[in-house]
């Protein structure tokens, strides 16, 4: 399906001790595609995200970004890692730095931009996520939803080829979830390649090109949202959906 693969995992396996946490993972994410990953807690979703930008090494198999294998370490890895942005459940902003400084920091350190250029780019991105007016505030002065939008702006500031989101709205109060999902929807419409671990089924239905369902370290289903939600094939997926769609 994916004519122009940006992220490819081939026969990826990983253990934590005796726990086989990723089992024969084969996944291709095309350029501009949005893939939502869902599955029960402990199924390996976060580990999958971390292997894509090599926060975690794999034991066997290959991870390709834009056709190139991920380097094991060193400067090449740092460069490549910067090409895949990651947004976590916890926003991890620097508390003692302003919103603007949070977004500019890695641009200067990793992308070697001058401070003025970095700040200019940061302001553009803060505008894009609706937070330009808050540029001079500190993270603690913002709501959780606003902080997560800053974290998204910070990830975008590296001009990544793809963005990974690991349960970006799970730590948020309900009324703040939508403002974050709306920013993500807009990124999807703008053609950003995204892998999104989430339990927000509305987002999966409206923004995803594919839904990947994981259980016990395996990809059990990899289908369009329409197919997945209306006719899941596996018992595991049926069971999971019946549990999360109940509330
Ligand atoms: N650093 C680690 N060391 C040992 N076990 C881990 C580590 N990280 C995750 N695990 C285990 O691997 C399994 C998959 O974890 P994870 O990828 O976080 O799943 P998910 O994100 O789907 O909830 C879980 O059983 C978890 O306890
Ligand atoms: Mg997780």
C-alpha cells in the first residue's frame, strides 16, 4: 500500500530479559501517512515507538528511515534521531525556561541555528499551535493541553521527517484533549508522517490512514480504520474494542 516508505521495520525482535516484547514486527509507514497504534497496556506500543528512533536498540531485524538503516550510535544517530520527533505523555518541558526558549533550545544545540533564527522559527511554530501569546511564559503558567502543544512545537522545530506520539493526551484533563488532537489533525492534513499511539478512537477514525493493533508484542491487525472498527478480524481486537468503546 505505502508507495513511498518513510519508516520501515523488518522482522524486528526485542526482549527485555525473558519477555519477548517485540515479535517479528513488520511495519511500513509511507510518507505523509498517519498510522495509529492501539492495543492493551503492555502490548509493546511504547517500545515500538522507541525502536523507531532508536531510543531502544533492537536485537534482530532492521529499522529503516527514508531507506537508510538507523546507525547504531554516535553523531549519525543523533542526526537521524532529530529527524524523527517524539511527543510523550509527559511533556518534559524545562521548567526554568520560557516557552520560547523551550522551543528554541534544540534548534540551537542540535540544528546549530543562530538564536535569532531559532526564535523566529519558534514563534512561527507557536503561532501554528495557537500559543504565540504565551511565548514568554513558563511551563507552569500553562495548562496541560497548552504544555503539550508547546512540546509539539518543540518537536516540529527540528524539521522532522516524521513525528511519533506516545499517548499524547493520556495525562490530560478531558477538556484539554481536543485542543491537542486538533493540532495533530492539522499536522496530518498538512502531510506530516505520524505514528500515534492513542486510545482516542475518534482521532483514529478521522485522521488515520491505517490502524495497527498490537497484542503481546505482535502486530495482530494492520488495516484501514473503517475496516478495523467495523469488522475487526481477531478475537483480541474484538475484545479490546468492546472494552474501550463501552465507555
Ligand atoms: N525498560 C524495560 N525493562 C523491562 N521491561 C520493560 C521495559 N519497558 C517496558 N517493559 C515491559 O515491556 C512490555 C511492553 O511495554 P510497553 O512497550 O511500554 O507497552 P505499552 O506501551 O503497549 O503499554 C511490558 O510488559 C513492560 O512491562
Ligand atoms: Mg505505552
